[in-house]
């Protein structure tokens, strides 16, 4: 019973935006597909909304650096 309780606490923990970006970069370098990366992030407790928000933030940063 304790293992189940600890598992649900872990599943609810999340990563910061910076941690997500670093994780994605590391996984891309390792050759992981976008689907694999999203799955791994969700297993770490990251929500789809947070993934989308971070992706938009990264896209904005890339556009700004290209100017």
C-alpha cells in the first residue's frame, strides 16, 4: 500500500521549464523521437499543457535569436 502511495506522489511531481528544455535537448541528442520524449516527460509528471507551453516558449526564443 505504501508503494502505491509513493508512486502517486511521484507521478504528480513535475519539472521546471528549464529542466524540461534540458531533458528534451539531451533526448534529441540521444536520438529519441518526439513521441518518445513526450511519453518520458509525461511519465515524469509533466502535463501536456506544460509541454505545449514550453514548446511555444522555445519556438519564440529561436525566432528571436534568428533576427
